[in-house]
């Protein structure tokens, strides 16, 4: 993805301050037909208050599409796909070390599915271009495995 180019100093990230919830709702709308066709209910949790954030809409759209497409692709039949958006305080968060110390709050977006789980030792590899997991089976009761990527 383009984030690698940014991290390597080969691309400037152009972000602007925008409302995030309408953006996310638009992305979700694009998946409503796929949700219906594949019989994967899409459960959405968005905060009631408006969230304003600095982001690049084109790059963030790529992230959402990639993550949601993978959630659909690797879900068990008729399983629920959940997208949760929350404002979190970083002072005692496990994500604290990944964000500039001046930042006090962050927006956490989590996507869960009921499919194969990504093994802990493969979390970094799934962000490599063309990487595919092989023969992963989802252990029962293990829904809360997530990857935090600073955008």
C-alpha cells in the first residue's frame, strides 16, 4: 500500500481535517450489496457524536476497502462482520507506544469476522503485498485479535 512509500520517505501524506462518520457510512454503503448477496450481516457501531479527524480520503478508503474485503473473503458462511469505531484515550492504552506522545486521544477502528484468525507471528506479514495466509483455522472463542496500524 501507499503507506509503505510514506514510511520510506518516498511519498508525502496529504491529509485534511474532515468529518469521519459520513465518510465511513459511505464506505459501508458500498458493502451493503455484498453483505446481502453473501449473507454476511454487517453490524456497525459508530459513536453518536461527530468525529473530526485529519486523514487522506483516498488512502483511508483503500484501507477500509482492503480490510472489509478481507473480512468478507475470510468469513465463515453466514457469519456476522462487525465494524466498530470508538474514540479512545491513549494515556493507558496498549496503543500508546505507537502514537506520538503529544496525542492524547485517537480513533480506533476495529473490524471483526467469524473466520480464520491471523496467527500472532503472521500479523506483520499480512501487510506485505501479495501475502496470503495458508491453512489457518479459527480457534473457538477467539474474536478479539486485532492489528493497530497508525495512519
